[in-house]
C-alpha cells in the first residue's frame, strides 16, 4: 500500500494499523490509521494505547481485578466517555494550522469482555462481527458517507465510500457503543477494513463457518481479493481464561490488514 503524506507529500509504505490483545483485562482493539495522512501510524498507536490505559484505570483495573463485578451499563456509559478523552487527545495533536494540514487520523474499534457480555466501542469503519449459530452479525457501525452509493452493493460502497468520521478529523464525533450477551461458542472478529472491501458478509460467514477456529484469520486473509497489498505476519494462538469462559485468540497483522478472532468457551 502506498501512502501519500500531508505536508511535503511524503510517500510512505508502512503498516498504519495497531492491535491490542490484553487478555488480563479482556480488552481487544484494532485501529486503522487513515491513509494519505503523514503520521497515521502514530495516531492508531496513540488512540488505542490511550483508550486502553483509561479502560484499565477506570473500568477493569490494571490487573483485571474488577472484571467479575463489571456491569454492561456501567461499561457502556464510561467506555464512551473515556474514548472521548482519547479522541480529544488525537484531535488536539492533529489540529490544522496555517502552516500544516491534518497530520494524522485513525479509526478505532474495541471490545471489552465482561461476565457473560461483550461491549463494543467504535469510531470509523473497522468492523466487529459476531458469528453465532451459523449467522454473522455486525456489532459495530460503518461510518461511511453513502450518499453517492444508493442502489449499489455493500461491497462497492465499503470499498469506495469515504469515511464520514475518524479520530483526528476534529469536531464532535459520534461514538458507537453496543453490548450484547456473550454465549458459548460465540466467535468475535475484529478487523481493519481491508478484508471487508473485497469480501461480502456472506463470504465472510462461509469462511468462518467452514474453518477451524485457529484457521479463521489465515483463511480470511487468503480469500481477500487483493492479496498483493498484504504482508502476513503469523502469530500462534493461545488460550486464556476469564471466570467461566475461555477465549482462543488468533491474530494476523500485515500492511492494511489486521484481525483478532476470539471464541467464548464455557467450562
């Protein structure tokens, strides 16, 4: 992927994604730096790590000591407030002046796993899906300007539509917060938008349904219609536990492609 910077039109070829997998605090996030801005890899890192810190400090505890007591309404109320603080940080750093344009921007989607529930917090177009009983459901929101794509397929609109908001754009952003019950064998998939530009939800659902859990990231990666853009770095899966559930975690990260898959397993 070729990225063209802001001031000086600096050309960069970098991975602008940032992924956090914090099993102790049941926090997982994917941030996708906005291409075409000079320092978006810093924006994705700063937004994700700052929000992660606030969640640990005020919600889960630094050692996950509050996990078993978490209430989904409490998580939803405060997660949105703390993400606003992270947004303010990035917006202030990226604020344009007479001598420069916006320096960077990023999307951010995160999940916080409580005791039998999941809360999803997002800004931008990095999707969070849940796969349950052979059905794929989008838990996050696509922040796309679809005014020019009426009547066109989702795959075209997701590939060609402009972001309607992202962290670093400035102004007040709509933070999307959603929560639902976490059931046995639920699979959660967080990813940057590269795969969803080239795969329909039906194709993603088929891949997940026909794959062993540990093969889901690699199979989505291989099915992406634009593999030449991607650089694959493979990370082995591991099993962690929380209360009465376990998540198996598998991740792959490359240029413009990052994915985290989680499975809830009841004992």
